[in-house]
C-alpha cells in the first residue's frame, strides 16, 4: 500500500514542480521520508502478530507542501500522518 501511495506522492511533486518552473517559482526540494513504527513492520511483511494501525509513523524531512499532500493521500485511504513520530523508539 505505501509503495503505491509514495509513487502517487512522487507524481504529485513532479507535476507541482512543472507548474512551478512554468511560473518561475522555486521547485519543491528533495525530501527524506523514513517510515517507522508498526507500519514499517507491516510493510516489511515480517511474520508478526501486529495490531492494525490507522496512522503512518514517519520521519519527514522536507517541504511543508509534501507533508500536506501526504496527509491528503493518507486520508483518502482512511489513515493519518502521525506528526509525533519522533517520540517512537526503534531498536537498532
């Protein structure tokens, strides 16, 4: 699911950057999104018994525009972006 969602986000960013180039404004810079928490384990298809989650825990280092579009895409599939993901502990 997340692969499709992030592919759609990439397309939206590319389209937005074309529009921004056409009007001479600054393009959206490259972003770094790191999925953590339960969703990372679910997407990795690890054989664990995990409770269903409705939020995406992720570290997002990027433009505010990207966060807002990500939130919209997640809402379309009944999920939310957890903006407190920095509080998650992930074992190393």
